[in-house]
């Protein structure tokens, strides 16, 4: 009888250990599948529920051939190619469009930012900001740690456009560029940082 006692304890400990691991993986928000961190930022969306990929890697120093944009009002900074011109266009209700554009080719990207205090982007807000109503190939990613959704849309000025929408600190950010500039935009967005 004395020899079996340690086996029961060992069996119980193994069972508890495996049970704890099963609960951890079942509740783990970083899992593949329907984990909490993989939820779309949209209230109603068919965005992929896979684990979001981060396209942000904080640069230790200013990248070469780039200059910095910094906004205390909208709490973000980003580095952009130094051959682009930056123009801010204030809008209604505390919104703004920050346009980064090559003066010769008129190619570039824009950031639309507006105060927004909801936890998810509503269908109404999406239709207001994206009149085409097109959201193709949505993917969940993160921008400087914030959940984001990137997708393709149609834009009268750009044709097929890449959009990245995310919420942070009471603002909705919408980054838009022509789809042909995907890789270029991704490198720029790797420098995005939220600032106090």
C-alpha cells in the first residue's frame, strides 16, 4: 500500500498539469482560431480570425532617406520617404487628413484620423468613411501593439486601394494607399508609433 501512494500523487499531479495546460491553451488569447486578440476591430466583419501579424518594428533611429512626422494632437509619429511632401488638412469634428505625396507623380499615402470612442468600428462608421462599401481580403494585424484590420477597397482616385484601420487612444486611424504600393506602405507603417 505504501508503494502505491506516490504513484497516485504522481498521477494526480500529471492530470492537474495536463488539465491546466488544456485550460491555458483553450483560454489563451494569442492562440490561432477565435482568440480575443484576433477579433476584428469591426463590429460586423468577416475578417480572418487568425492570430494577427505585427507589421510594426520600432526603429531605434531615424531610417536613412526618411523624415519624421509627429503629431501631439493625434498622438502618433511615422517616418516617411524624404521625397514626399506632407500636407495636413483639418476637417470637421476634430478630424484631419495628413497627406504624404510625391509632388511629381502624385503617388503616396494618406492618414485620416478622427476622434472615436467606441470599442469597435460600426458598420455605419465604415459606410460613412468608405462610401464604396468594399472590404476585400480583410486581415487582422497590429500597428505598434494596437489591433488593426487591413483590407482592399476601391477608391475613385486610386482604383484598388490598400487600407489599414485601427483604434487607439480615442482615435480612429485610416491609412490608405494604392494597392500597387503595398510593400512600400508596409515599410513605412513599420515605423509608426503612438505618442503621448
